[in-house]
């Protein structure tokens, strides 16, 4: 494929070929004039004689034949194993005695969906839903996170030293848990999080009132809220916090996938903030949260 600075664009090739074929230039003279090799000048002149102006365009670099391509029978076996067993390239390659990259090329060539897009039980492609407008649905959840003792935990000091640090002094003994109350908009993925001390009904209700105010400040009017079946979300306090304008929906018991968007947010939060570095104290980790949340909401593509 030619580019803007190429010496021989299709128009330049046509001029070279016409100099040789129509004006009778010698190949060496034409090659020097257009700053290419004699072989290149001969190739474009021959193609012009055979095909005219249409022959000056780029041709596909795909070979006419591929004698080392995976046999059709083996390709069919790869596809059958993938469809019936839902295995990845590594396992299929080990079973058939071929390299996983070969299996991957076959699967890609035939357009088979990635395993992450499939329901493992049925093999069907998972349909991912997204509400049309911000505020149509907000996912709410609580993530329980162990606090870091002063001086650092096992991630920074090692397992043995971290355990001694947690139980060695009165101040650090049983540092307890922090409760991250999260709200994520289904459409825009805009997130609001507070690090609180418990998951009681009044705490959850107060969190939602502040979260709702935050979404309103961003121009989002919340219509529905989706939570799990935790006791704090089944309380009258949380119901009163929602008011009459917001519809409350709950997930099916033992089915966290229903609230999958906030569950994915929890995972991202742990990977990129909570466990992203070795903090020496809980205060240090909490201080880093505001910057991470701002980056998540405003700087992610």
C-alpha cells in the first residue's frame, strides 16, 4: 500500500510506464528519472502494457495459495472442540498436538466468539444490556475491605511481619474493616463512592441521599436503583431515602451477575487503588482514593 511520501504513487507509476511504453524511453533512463531501480521500472511498464491504467493500482499481498495452511479437516476438529467443549486455544492445541497460536488463527478466521463473551453452561453469546439514558438505572452495592494497620500490612512487610504488626500493639490490634458504599450509573458508568464505618440501614440511607445529590449535580435524574437483598436495603430507612420518585429493584438471591456493573467497578477499584501499591497505613490509602475516583470518572476512555 503506497503512502503520501512514496516516490511512485499510482499517478507516478502511470507517468513512468507511459514514458517507457508510449514515449520509448530506455528503462535505465526512466529509472533514473523517477529514482527507482531498473527492475521496478520494468515491472510497472510490463503491467501497463498488460492492464493499462488499472494495472497501476496496488494489488493484494495475499498469496494465491497457502500450501502450509492448516488442513480443512483439522480446522473442523478445532471448531468442533471449541463449540462442544468451550476450550481455549491452549487446551485445544495440547489435545491436537498443535501450537496454540495456530488454533487462535483458525478460531479468528472463522469468527468464533471469545470465551469471555459466552455463557459457559449453554455456549450462547451473552447479551450485555445498557440503559439508554443516564439515570435510568443506578447500581448500588457495598464492598467490605480490611483496613491496613499502622506501619503496613502483609503486602508491604510480608506475611509474618504483617501479622505481628497487626497484633503487636493495642492501636493496631484488630484494625477492622472499611465499608465502601458504591453507586454506579448503568449508562455512563459515572461512579460515586464513600468509605464508611459500617453497613447499617441509616448509613446506607444517608449514603444514597448524598449519592443522589451528586448525580443531580451532574445533571442526572435517577429513576431506578438496583441493589442486592442486604438488610440495609430492605429497611424503611433506605426506602424513605429513595422517596416516591425512584423505583427500587433487587437482584435475584445468590445472583450477583444481575448487579454486574457495580461488581466490575468493585474489581477495578481494588486493582487500581486498594491493592495497586503497598500502603503503610489505612490513612495513606484513604488519602489516595479521591484522586483515583476523579481519574476513573473523568480521565478513563
